[in-house]
C-alpha cells in the first residue's frame, strides 16, 4: 500500500522533471526542489513511524543520530580531537544526555544545506540541529516540527571599511556574494527590490568561499547570517578593515527540528532545550547544580527532579534535566563557550539574552 | 688518409648543454623572449613561495618558540611581517586528515589497510616483481580483507562509516570506484557494440543516461532515492550509497573510453579471430580487449584521475572526505582563517596521487608499446 503511493509519487515527479526540465531549476534552487521528493518521504517516514516512536527507536539503538552541519564556526565543527563542538553540537548532546544520561551517546551525521531535509525525512537522523531557520513552509509544508529556537540570528551585510558605506540602502549596483539555496538569497532579493536598488549576485557555496571572494575584492558585499559574518570577520588578518552594516534584514530563528507526527519525541527535544534556558533563568549552572539540589526554590527542585515526576511524563529518567545541566551546562554556559564574547567570534548576547535581560530568550515555566 | 679517418666532433652549438639550450629554449627570437619572460616570472615567484611555505613558515612552534594550538598563535597573526604559512594546523589535525574520526584505539587497522593497499597495488604496478603470481592472489582478496579490517566483523569491533573521513574516504571512494568501474565499463562497452538489439539498447540507454546527468545528481540519487528502491527494513550505509553512485558514474565513462579503443581495432583482427574458430568471449578476451585497452590507457587514466578528484563532491551529501575535513577544520573557531594552508595541503595530497597515476600511465604506455607490435601503431 505505502509502496504503491511512493511509486506513483516517484513517477509523477520523474515525468515533471523530464518534461519541464525542472532538474536544472531544482538544482539551482535547493529548497523548492526537495518538496516533491519530501512528499514521498513524508509517506515513507509515516509508514515507518507508525511502527514505533522515535524515542523507543533511539533507546533501542543505544545512541542518538543527530544531523549537524559539515562545519560552521561556533555551531558545529570538529575540534582537534575529532569531537564535535558548538552550540548545535551541544543541543544534540543535551538530547543524548536526556535520553541516556551520557553525553557521548550521540552520533553526528554531517549534512549540507541541500541534504539536511531529506536526511531527516528519511529517518536517517532522529533530529536536526543544523542552524536551520524556522519558516512556515519548512514547519508546515516539508513535514517537520521546529521545537524551539536555540539562536536568534538575522541576515546582515559586511563590506570593506574602505568602501565608505554606512547603510545597506547605499549599496546600489554592488556585487553581492550570496550562498545559494538558502533563505538569505530570497531575503536579499526582497530587500533590494523593496529599496528600489539593484545588485549583481556572485553565487557561492560555502561561507569560506564567500570570505575569500570578499577579501579578494571580487564582491563588494558579503551577506549571510550575522553569526556567519562574525566568524568571517574573525578570520580576517585585520578585522578592522571590515565593517558589518547596521541593517539586519531578516529574522532567522535557528532551532532544532524533528519529523512531524511524533509528538513524544518532539517533546523530549523541546524540553531538553527549554531545560537549558530555564536553568539559566534560575541561575543553575554545571558547577552549582549539585548544591542546588537542596535549594529552597520550588522550580529548581522540579527542574532537577527532586520534586515531581516530569521525567516520567517524558518517559525519561527523573534526573534528565539535572544530567543535562551537569554534563552540558545551562544555555548561557553553552553560548559563552561556543559563540560568546570570549570566543574569537565575539557575538554579544543581543536578542539571545534572557527576556529578563533585554533579549527575547524565553521558555515556558517548568511546572 | 689519417685526417680523413679522424672523427670530427659536431659543432659545439648543437651538442651538450649549450646545444640543448639553443634548440629547446633559444631557437629563435620569440622562443628566447618567452624563455626570458618565464625565467623572470620564476625568479619573482620561487623565492616568495619558498619563503612562505618553508623558510618563514611555522611548523609546530611559532617564532617565539611556543607550541601553536590556535590561529592567534601563528607567527603571521602575531606579527604580519614575520610569518609565512602556519602549518601547525596540519600538524594538529593530521590525524583527522588521514583517518577522519576513526577511533584512535582502532586506527592500526586503517594503517594495516593502507599498507596492504600498497602491497596489493605492487604486482599491478610492477610486472617484474618476483613471485608476482602470489602477490596477485593477494590483490584479488584484498578488497574482502580491507572491508573487514575497516568496517569490522570477524572479531574486529565495528566502526561505522560515519566515523570514516579524510584521506580514508577519498581512497576508499577513488579505489573502489576505479576498480569496480573497469570491469563494468568493459561489459557495457562490449554490450553497446553487441549485435543483440536488447543488450545494445540497454547498455546505450544506461550509458547515455548516466553521462547525461552531473555526478552531483547521481550522488543525491544514491543518497536520497536509492533507499526507496530497496525492500523495506534494509538500511543501506551512507557511504555504500555514495559508492554505488560513484561506480555507476565512472562505469559509464569507462565504457565510452573502452568503446573508443574497441573501435580502433581493425576488422581484420575480428575476422582473424573468428577464422580460427574462437568464440565471442575468447575472441574478445584474447585478441580484441588486450589491444583495445592498450590503446585506451591514456583516456582510462584520464577518467580515473577525474573520478579521484570528483570524489570531493561527496561533501554535498554530507560525507567528510579529505577536502571536507579541511573545510570542517576551517569552521573550528581555533583555526579560522587558515584556508591557504589547508587548501594548499589538500591540493598537495591530491597532486601526489594524481601525478602518481599519470606517471604510471606513461610507464605503462612505454612498456606495452615495446611488447606486442601491431598494425595500428
């Protein structure tokens, strides 16, 4: 039954690809092209997910499969010992800790901008933590569920200081280095059209390519998420020669996502993230977490599993949040270690500060 | 009479170094001009590149004598006047470049596999090897040994291919692709020239379809679509899927290369073989293919080199080969901005392998030319 649907889908897709020469467009425009393919996968994934929940699959397998980037400074990159490190890598580890109580029970699967969605849809990974922007089409149409935001990003522009430009609206006629197949490409087109100015796109594939092209003067402007611009600027031999323009032209809430239809698993990932944020709110850190076990704040006791049976509700052990904080740390610790002002990236908390401290980071109450 | 017998030396200007220089570099004035220009360019370029790559470069320690653990400690970042390349990043990440994320306790298995690969290639590369026959037996069983060594099984702990990376993945993809594509390519080439319409049409269709799409498409096909064609419940390894795609791609090209060789064989050879009463297979194996492949050596090596370099495309489907590890390193906040060093190193490794292949093909051409003597020469 399921198989026949898949084949019919495949056949339709194939015919359209042949007759509309869609292939080329698809290839150039990474995301739209995947929709049809993903509809096939949604069926397939549904066929499989009907058998057992992801949480049970993960528990039976003995480790979590987490999709990350092939390397993005501060978010996920292998360190000198071959261990994945970064904000997204911490997100994966937090979920592994929640399920197994062991931060090493995770296998990192590298995905690119083009392969991430099929990889998740086909069930090859249990979750994605791959600096993926939460949009309506991805959430609804592609059949995924974003469970939260672990980094509020926004698209910015970087230019050589010598260009003498102080605002992005002055960039009429500029050559812009732009990563293909991303939301940044579409935002850029929108922004320039809205302001009635023109640009010439220089398509690039990776952040590194964008950096080299900008530094070599082949493009006047490099545009990508502000976090990416920070890492680009940090990599320059003389960071002062480069300037990030004040305009942030898009909302890029980056967060972990899972497949549609498995709410139990979605809850596990969502609350692993929330537990880290709540821990920061409550001032629980990896260092003081043991002392906090005898705290007199009720929410701390609930979070750490001293009171209540929230772990049981999630079908996890009752000290799951304690283990996350103990082994990974709270959100702030993860942020400071990977992208914060003390790292070469020097990204200030900004929007990512807690709601009580001028940012918009906010987690529902733990009760 | 004596003077007549005396052997007269050729003019100074045509022999020895001077003669060589005159003929090759200063034959006429345009030639001389180009030579001088090239010498000038080399004079400008070589000292700079030597200085950057060797004399002012950091290998493990910076100019203050500290061991380098991140890019800020590189001499050229401490003092732009003082430093060249910062090879420390390669030194620190060498393990990852060569083995990927292979567990350190199991890495001896990869080392043995690398060594055995060299051993397995030996009888293929060097035909005068003593006991070559026995070495060849080893070559045939090597893929099986390598599979168990690298992947696990037979008492070895399993190491999932997700942990493979760097040169290991590049070599596995390159070697398997080339080795499997060769026999498949031969069959496809013979099939396309077959007089049986079904076989020839199927082979033609296959070849034209595969050649008609870019490797990236095939990689996506392997990564995303292939699981759909398998019975439910069978989980195919990511690397294997990519290998299938790479092999299909390479076989189609190989088939066309070999077909080119087949077409160069004069009909007389076929007729002669048939007149001796040889069957189709005997004729091809003993008479036609040895000659056809001999002619096709340069393009065979050409496409093989092409494939070896194309394996870097696997990063698109999320497999970290040598280049992928390089890019991953660049994303580490400790090593931001060292792209020159990393790309230089990666290209050097690729150059060593591809240059080796092309030298080997030259050697093979020379050797085989002196072997059989055939009309087509």
